[in-house]
């Protein structure tokens, strides 16, 4: 990991505001790193919450956010209230509709050839994104046009973030028994292949206690690997102990709970690859679980008026083909229960036995799903082509 001097005029300039959690910075940091690895023209990333960036990208701790510096090929800078623009990128990405500072827009508009301006949207499997992907919105006052870019699973939208080397790195980890064993030993995890290893990254989950009881008394041994996150208090409540710290190992019946430190993104990938089942949330970990090609359970980011339940169902519908009706129903029932969807009306512990039974079939399905998605161009590739097309023929 390198920390070097910052560059002047980058090809890409990305603006990211943390709404809540890590996801927005998680996506932007991953996109920035991916573009930097492919793009000799440079990438600048502005983030408004340095503490969150540091958790995902520990070398940022050595960087003064005001001065900025280059970390893993990306020029990272703190987006503070006293923001003053630099020479703008040739492509400016505002992530998730964060509003660009007025001074930034003025600088962009003053260029003889203004930057391509893209709003990177949230990931959704809903059908309407196909119609909105690529739409243009002229600025009411300045000679600038903003384009909407939607990530997604459909070949007609922007794709998913997937670094070119990702699947090879995953396979190298998964196929190296010594490496995997070393990872499990390092984390004190039972390497017995009969044990079900489950990673758990989630928001609050009030129904977790019942599921923990079910795992504790179940016939199969389960190692539950929990990186420090918001769900930890519910894990503790389910175990009947104070909230544990990273490094803690708690045994109850058939269940071993290991609390892991929050790592950088590459470390999180290894956790997903080392597990047989991954509970993920939000956007970025949701996508990484799909590249891990293991069964996974998605806790969608909760939104007002429960619109997230529609998004959840849109993904379930997309993911269903290839499964028998019984397996698809068991899968959907557990996911909906995990997300407290009133449509299912049951709690996760009730839906667990059928879901657990389906895991071997879901494992094969997860591999097929991953292969099918990996056959599509990835997000950085699509975004690069989209921007060069706009440059050649602006709308
Ligand atoms: O943090 P999230 O809940 O993010 C969400 C979503 O992005 C959502 O769309 C957005 O609206 C909301 O925030 C405000 O979950 P997500 O997207 O999975 O991001 C978590 C990031 O943390 C991801 O990049 C993976 C990373 N991570 C690590 O780097 N190390 C770790 O140990 C763990 C557990 C996660």
C-alpha cells in the first residue's frame, strides 16, 4: 500500500458523502481503486467523513485530509465545509446524488471543454432502472449536463463493481487448502469441513435471539463469524452476555461465535470466501457476497414507506430462475423474514430449517449466478465506455 504525493489534474474526480454506515464510501473507495488500477490519468476521491474512510482504508489515517495524498493509486481528499475546488477531473462522478459544491460546478462550467458529469446511482434490480440509465439532465443555469448511471444486473444498465483480478484471487484463496486453513487458524475458527461457517454483517436484528437459540440447539456445529458492526449488540443479547469485543470467542451448545475486527475491504473478501454462508447488507457487501459465489442472505438498507421490500423482491425474482419452486420459496421466505417483510409474516428462526436444508442447492446456484454475472462487463468498464461515448457525442 503506497502513500505518495497528490497529482494535479485527474481523469476521474469522485465526490462521496456518507449518508449512514460505510456503504457510500465503501462503493466509492472500491470504484476509485478499480479505476486507478486501470486508468493512467489519475483518480481523485473526495470524502466528507474521514473516520469512515480510515476504517475501510487504514492508510488514510496517515493522510492530512486537507492536503490529500495518493493511497493505492487514488488521490484522497477531505471534502470539508471550506471546500475549494481544484482543477476538475475530465470526468466528475457525484455518488448517490450528493450535491456538488457550487464552486465545483462553477469551475467545471468554466472549462473550455466541461467535464463529463455523472451521477452514480444506488444499485437496484428493479425494472425501471433500465429506462432511467443514461438519462441526461441539463443544469438550469450553467452549460453542464448531468448523466444518470445505474449499476445493476441487467446487461442494459451499468453492471457491478468487479476488479479484473477478483475472481482469480478468490479462486487462489479457495483452492489453496493451506492458505484457507491458515486463515481459519489465525481467526481461531474450527476447520472441520462438517462445521457450517457463517459470516454475519448486518444492521440491528431484533429477531436474532431466536435464531441463535435455534443454532445453539441444532444438530450441526456452526461457527458464526461476526465482524464488529451494528448487529453485535443483538448477538450479545441472543447469547445473554455483554457486547463482546473483537477477538472474543463464545461457545453455546453447537454454536461458536467469533467476533472479528473490522478489516479493510480485501480482508472482508477473505472472510466471505472462507465462509459457507454470508449474511450481508446494504450495497457493497451484497455485491461482494455474489462474487464470493456462496449462499448469502441480504439485509437491505431500510427506507421510508418500506420501499426497500419492493427492491428486495425485485432481486429475489431475478435470482429465482434455476431453482426449484420449493428451494426458491425456502430461500425467499428466509430472506423476507430476515428483512421483516410483512408479506412473509414469519420470523427468521421459523424459516431457518427449510433454508438450511436448501444450502447445498443454493451453493450450486450461487456459483452459477456468479458465473452469469461475471460474463457481463463490470461497472468500471461500462462507466469508462459510457463517459467516452458522452465525450464524443454529448446529448
Ligand atoms: O454500510 P452499508 O450498510 O452501506 C449502506 C448501503 O451502501 C446503502 O446503499 C446506503 O444507502 C447506506 O449504506 C447509507 O453496507 P455496505 O454497502 O455493504 O458497505 C459496507 C462496506 O464495508 C463495504 O465496502 C465492505 C466494507 N467492510 C470492510 O471493509 N471491512 C469489514 O470488516 C466489513 C464488515 C465491511
